[in-house]
């Protein structure tokens, strides 16, 4: 083997580690015949820890591309660490979820690790073909995860909906990609953005000057595929049903890891085509139009998500709509089409990680206690399980965007970038949206604390409660001491140089 | 210690809260003791600052403490006081201190109650001492959550509705404020409120550094900022037509919380305008001063008129707050030194008199378990001492000469009459209607509750007890003392007020 090949393998060591973990998990699950899923879970966690360690080892290296299509850079690193952290958190939830035991949870870990491998390639490739491959690997794993409760109609329905919507949107996206390929003669984003000369591969800017309509159509089609993945309007319809029907740990995975992966790939796509240092002026100008389109999508997404969340009786469904609204907030950062805007979006995503994981952890805990995901069933539980309920209030505050929490600081950063990009109307809409969101987030706090104390006893779940409490502390502390997260988000933007 | 005294005043209640959370639920008397201590120490410190550390003859910000906080966005932890904020800091520490013994009759979930009360004090004091807009906003929002729970858990029958209405209204105002803060930060590159004021004085805060170059939809940047900030603060004051949360919140809140709401939270709105709205966009303020004056007059007359129609004792007092806070806005808008001093004085005096009125309502509600003004009668015969205290409180609220309310209302009206804009004279005439209505509803209430034939149902009511007197006494004493010696406030405020009036009139400071 030659040196370049070995170097390339070194670049994708984390991916290799993840794959090995997935295989090991499969073998262990077969050996224990599904009897001891906890051991499988701990093995998955160990593998994830090793992957994280390899990712940290890559941290700070100068960006490079291996095998011609996998970018090894801090941007990818950000989203990979994010994914590892999210999958690890969901694994902890699975370990704690007594109700999932009967479903042979060994495969859970395998499917989730498979999805994570897909995410890893999705967020680190500059080649649209590999992007679609990563996306499909993520999607296929997610479909099976959503339908994991094989006997449960809701779960089966969720999986079916997910497959149909997912297949359709991937088709649309692929069609857009094929148009882009036809127009430029390449699948590589950096070539699309910066190829010189008239021969193939041809820059998108040249094509734009010749005939703007096909370029616009192709871009809109590709963006639709991304919009589906991040559940932005008008491609959000699948979200509430799938989130509600899927087992709660899976919903957590979809809401946090899968959505962030969509954002990661979208950020790279937009960054490479329109924002990065080397792109031609015509494309940068065109980017501001795409930005305006994204701003519109952002406004519609957050408003629809928030208004629909107001009426929900199920906490799970409420969180699904709230996750749509949050996709709208993150899109503010993207529509700025600037490095600072992107870094604000990435900060918000890490805030979203903390507060949403926390909220889902809370949901999981109470599903275990009450056997239901309705908000009514939480009535008076505040005094029964005070710690996790108080921590939940911190998540709710953060989701609303009230200080002193990460959610507030994230929103502040987004607002600054929005105003700076001349999108003050969008910022005002987002600000008013947080008032709407307060109304439904407070319904949870109201049920917990304002109703008379419940008679039901709460089960002690030290691991779960401890984990969620740690997330809650991080939500508040990182909202006051904001430096680490912000520095991380800013240093991860090397793809734009 | 001296340079950090404001931080101690702000954060000692937070230490108190931590201690309370560490105590077991059953140790209620220990919790009460900690709460008393955690509110008494800030009161002592604030008194020390007021009479000892603070230098009276200057408009400068004093006892400033400035530490870098979030360096990435240039937010500082910067606190300090001047004549405008110091008296309100002191009032806050006093009312919170009174709030603790006033809460002793509350039995439900005491631990959570006192912990939230402590957190509330942190938020309120924090707003009054912040000199950094980011910090200001953080404190501004921090106090919402404890207030929500304090009303929502310990309030009256419609507490859930009242609590969420309070929260939503205030948040609606404050998100607009946040947008303005973001825009100001981008335009000026700083969160520092004194620097923003200085930039505005030099005419350099016009939004020129923003995309759009200081214009949006045909309106100037400063106009947008002014209205966004003003509405944010006006909701808190509350100015008509943003007042509708107030009757609900006041009526449903437990007595000590009503006291704090009326006594201090409303002042946050007025103070916010003086500190962080008017001087930052002085040109827009001058342009719209007359509109503000009209809103003020409507609040004065409307509040008093609606109070006249109430049969619920507490709701009547709540509407009287709308009326009394109207003077504050009128005084600001007049842009004269008398008007401004009068308005600032009115904020303090309303803080003492309305707090006393809510305590008075609380006394009778604890005994009779209702507040229907028509359901009493002749209580003066059973509770003569209570009646005496009530009379004093009512007269202070009416603005009887010799009591504090008179000084501030008279100063406000005289100041408004002197305004450069002659139309203000008409406004002053109209607002005197408010005085008449106020006298009418308070005297009528007195007649229905205390005079006339004794309602036999209440012949056995017990007289006001020592704890209740202890809570009311400082407030009523202040009403009397400041009616005779108002310069105990005015001397402290005056340099800052002069400075503010010069700034706002566009003269050289």
C-alpha cells in the first residue's frame, strides 16, 4: 500500500472505529442472543468513547481531503463530535429505558451506529455522490429505528410515513443533483464553485451567466432534500407523526443527531458553493438570493412549528413541533450566508443539543413513571420528582430563549447575525415567536408545579436523572460562561477559508 | 468591600436561596430565618450606601464595578448607582425585607416560596444596578420566572391565568427590547449604557452602521428603537393600553407578592425608560414626548375611573396603581426639572403607599376571606387601630398635603404645567380629574368598609396584630416623613435629574 492510501486511512480513523464498533456490537448481540442488551449498550458507549478520542486527536490539524472526496477538517469534526455525543446520550437513554427491554434492544445500538457512520460521511464530504450515500445510510437506519416497535401500530405507521416521505425527498434531491451534474460536469462542490475555463468541469457561475433558470431549479430541488432532513417547512409534515410514533429514544436520536446532520451537510453545501473564500463573485451574489429564500423558509418554519405546538396535548408531539420551530431559528444563521452567521447557527445547534436532549430525557423518565406522554399526566409531579422537574424548567427556559441559559445566548447570536445581514424583519418574527413558544413551554411547567401534588410515586432512576441533571447544569452554566461553546463553533469554520 | 457593595446587595439573596435549598423542607422556621437574614443584610448595606458611601452632589455613576464577562460579544458585568437608581435599590431591599414577615402566614410549600422570593430580589436589584445593557436584560428576564411561580402556585383562584398573562405580556415587551439591544450593539459596538448615552448625545447613534443605513420602512432607526424599548418598559409600568395584565396579576397574587409587584416591579418600567430608553434615543423621545404625555394622562384618568367601579378591594387598589403610575409618564414627558423630579419621587412614593394599601387589603382578606367592598361595613368599631392605619394609607394615596404622595403629584403637575409645550397645560387640567376620582373611590371604599352600620358577621374580627403592624409601619412612616421632608429623596436625585433633563432637551451636558 502506498503512503497516500495509509494517510487517507488515518484521516478516516474515526469512521473506521465507528464501523468496528458497529460490527462488534452486532457480534456481541448475536453471541448473547439478545439476552443481555445492557452489555451491548456499554460496548457501544466504549466504542463511541474511542471514536471521540480519535476525533479529539484530529482536532487542530490543518484541513485536508482524503480519497478525493472526504474532507477531514474542523467543521466535520464539530458535527462528528456532536453526533458521537448525541448517540452516546441516546445510548444512555436506552440503557435506562425499562420499557424498551422487551424489544430486543441490541439491534438499536447497531442501527444507531450505522446511522452515525452515515452522518460522519454526510458532514465531511464535498462530493455530492458520497453525500447522498451518507444520507441514505442515515435514512435507512432511521426508518428501521422508527418502526422498531414491530407490534405497535403507531410505530409501524411512523416508519411507513417516514419511508415514503424520505424516499420522495431523496428522489427530489437526487434529481437536483443530477441537474447540477449535467450543468457542471462534476459532483465536487469545490469544483462547482471554482472551476476555471470553459471546458468540463465547468463552474456554476459560468452556467449561471448563461442560463440562470436551470441552476435555480437544481438548487431548489437539492435544498428541498435538505429541508426534509431538517424538517423545515414545507417539508416538515412527516415530523410530528414520526416523532410521536417512534420509540422515545429513537425520537431523541431523530430530533437531535439526524437533524444536526442535515444542518451539517446543508452548511457544507452552502458554504462550499456560496460563502467560502475561493468562490466566484457571481456565486457569492447569487448566494444572497438563496439566503433570502432560506430566510423565508425560516420564518414560515418557526411560525408554523410554534403555532402548531400550542395545541398539542402530548408532550412528545409538542417537542416534535418545537423541534420544527428550532430548525426555523437555526435557519436564521444560514440565511445570513456569512461565516459568522454559520457559526451562530452551529452554536445554536449545540445549545439545541443540550436542551432538547434534556427535554427528551425528562419525557423518557416520565413515560416510565406514568406510562403516558400526555402533558396532563405530568400534573402535580413537580413535588414527586422535584430534581428532574426543576431541571426541566431550565430546559424550558432555554428552549424559550430566556437568560441565563445557552438557548438565550444562542438566540442572541442568531439575532445579531440576522440584524447584521439586514434581516431585521426575520429577527422580529423570531422574537415574537419566542413569546408564542413560551406559552406552550409553560404548559409543561404549569402541569408540573401549579397543579396540586400528585399521589403517584416516582421511580428512582439515578443514572437517567443524573444524566439529565448534568445536561441541565450545562444548559445554565454554559449560558453564563459562554466561551467554550462559542470558541468551538467559531474554530470549526475552517471550511470557509 | 466598598467597591463591591452593590454586588453584595444583589447576590446575598442568591446565597440565601442556596442555603434555603439546602435546608430540609420541614425546617420552616430555619428557612424563614435565613430569608429574613438574606433580605435584612442587603437592606442594611443599601442604607449604608444611601447615607454613607454615596456622594450626593454629583450626577456621576458611583460605586461602579466593571468586570469583563462575555468577551466574545463585549458584554461586561458592570454595576453602579446614581441618584435615579439608588433610592429604588433601597426601596427594593426594604420591600423584600417586609415581604418576608408578611409571608409568614403562607403555609403551602414554604421552602420553594422563600427560595423564589430570594431569586426575585436578585433579579430586581440586578436591573436597578446594571449599567451594561446585556446584563440589564439578563436580570430583567431572571425575575420573570420566580414571579410566574409565585403568582401561579400561591395565588388566588384564577392564578394560572394571571401568572401566564403576566409572563407573556412582559416577555412580549422584552423580546422587542432584545431586538433593540441587538441593533444598538451592532450600531455602536458596545453594551455599556453610559457610553450609549454619550454616543447619543453626540448624535452618533443613528443606525448608520447597520444595513439600511439607519432607515427601515421609511422610519428612522431611532424611532424604531424608541418605540420598541418604550413598549417593553410601558408594559411593565403599566401604561394604558398595555395595563390589562396588571389587575389580574395583582388580584391573584398573594399579598406579599402584590406588595412587591406594585411597590417595585412597576418601577422597573419607569426606571428602565429613564436609564435605558429616553437618553439613548433623546431625539425620538422629544418627538414623541407629547404622545407619551397623552398616554400618561389617559392612564391617570382611566385608571382612577375604572377603580371607582370596582367592588373588589384589591382590584380597586390595582387600578389605582395604573392611575398613579400615569403621573410618572406625564412627568417624564414634560421634560422639565420639576416634572422629572416629581416623577422620580412619585415612583418611590407610589412604592410605599401602594405597598401599604396591598398590605391593608391583605389584613382584611386573611380574616374575612373575601375582598368585596360591599360585604363589610362598620369595621372601624371592631378594628380601630387597623382603621387608623388604613386612613393614613388612603390619605397618602389620595395625595393629601403633608403626606408623600402630595409632594410628588404636585411637583409632577407643576412641572408639566411649566412644560415648553403649552398644550401640556390642558393635559394637566384633564389629569386633575384623576385626583378627584382617586379621592372619590378611596373615600367611598372607606365609607363602605369601615363606616356605617357594623356587619354582624364581622363583629368578632380580631384586631391587626403586631406582625402586620411591623410590616406596614415602615411604609406609612415613610409616607409621612417624605411628605414633610421630601429632600431626603430629592437631594440625592437632583444632580442626576438635572443631568438627565439637560441630556434629553438636547442641550450641552
